[in-house]
């Protein structure tokens, strides 16, 4: 698909040559000059250089020159200024394209509305590599201004997702407000990358089953979540405050994190009791996802295996120590 910015730049070049050609033909017709003299006069008039007249102008020539100044100079300045702006944007776009091509094991955010913006901010806080795909040019520019990698286009199109390196992506977030679009995106992404993790928003609760059928691992309805949180804020205010501190307040020291056990982890083959995770790292194990089964409040005799996912609570330094125990390389 052709870059719309490049197409616009080429359109401005054509308009610029057309404007100069109009002035040249006008001076040739009104004054009877040869093409070179008419071209020189047209360029100096439109560009406001002001070298002076090639030949003395007749009254009709002066009238045409005034018309060319009033119409042509304004158009010329607009075209040139927009061409300079587009050239800068194309240079930024080329640099961004090079960075996007290098992405691997990243996330793709489809849609930069209010939901997509929050997802992007959370990814930035957690240092998760990602690229935003947004169809609206103005909204895409807003994402660029925020410092994110952005691709302007329809996320349900194969070529757009391929530009976002979907074949190398770890996951995709369908954050558009339209359930049908999210369904198409999930279906397209799954077709291009069978192992990609799909998480989607659903405006209509009835769309949840359809999204899961096309490959979405998790479907979240903002209205359902909002209703549950509002009710919990009334019935269990302290629990709600605690969860807000843990999940949504970066400046607080307490965090909740998911850690995967790697083959080189010293925890493999040991029980929760023998591992002494709390004493060694300071982090508290809340749950363990083992062989696809989520075990909450695990018993002391639970034996850790390769690939287990630990849900832990603690300060960032404590979680970092847990990550080292899990065999994660220190970054």
C-alpha cells in the first residue's frame, strides 16, 4: 500500500510545477515572450525573489503579474511549507519503519482510543515493546507525538499487520470500540501467526463467545469491569483500594507480577516450603499456574516445574530477586 504522506508530497510537486507552468504560459500568451524568459519571470514572481522584469511589461502583462502574485505566491508558500513538513515526517517515518522491522516478541495495540492509550501507557511503564496500529491519521499523529511506534492503517488488513511484524509478535490487543472490527483483527492475526496471544475488548457482552471462537484468549468488557469495580468500591472498599495500589499506582513500592520458571532456575524440583522464596527474595507467592491449572494459595508441598508461572506480590527489588531465582537473565 502506498504511503499517503508520499502520495501527498508527490501531489504537491505536481501542483508546484503546474503553478509555474501556468505562469510561464500566461507570460508567453500575454507578452509574447520566449519560453525561457517567461519561465524566469514566472519563477521569480511566484517565489517572490524579485530580480526585476525581463522585459518591460505591458498593461495586460502587469495585470497578469498582479494576478499571479495574489494567487500564486500564497499557493507557493503553502505548498513549499507543507512539502518541508512532509519531508521531515517521511524521514521520521523511515526511522520508525526501521525500528518496527527490528521488533520481535512484542505486542501490537490495535486502536489508539482511550482504551488503547491506557494500554500503551501501561506497556511503557512495564517496558514492554509494542507498536500501535491506528487508521485515523490525526489519532496516529497523536500516538507519534507521545513517542510510540505507530503504523497508520487498517489493523484487519493482512499487509498492515505484516508491517507490524505480526509473525514475530508475542501478542495483540484489539482495543477498538467496534466488536466486529476486533473480531476481524483477531481472526486475521491468528491466521498470520497461530501462536499469537490475542486479548480483545468487547463493547457488547454477547460478542465475547464470538471473539473467543476466533482465537481470543481473553475478552474484556469495559462496562462489566466498571460495574464490578463500582460495586466492589461500595461493598469492599479496602480491597478495592489495595488492588488499586498494587495494580494501578506506579509510584507505590508494592507491585504484583507474573514470573515464569526457566529450566536453569534453582527452584525447579523444590517444594514451596524448601524454596524459602519469602526469606530469599522477600516476595510473596499468591498463586501458581501449573500445567494450565491456576493454583491459588498454594500448599507448602507444591513442587515447582519448568514453565510454572508464579503470581507474586512484593516491592520491585523483591520481584527482581524472584526473577533471578526463576532463571530470568538480569537486564
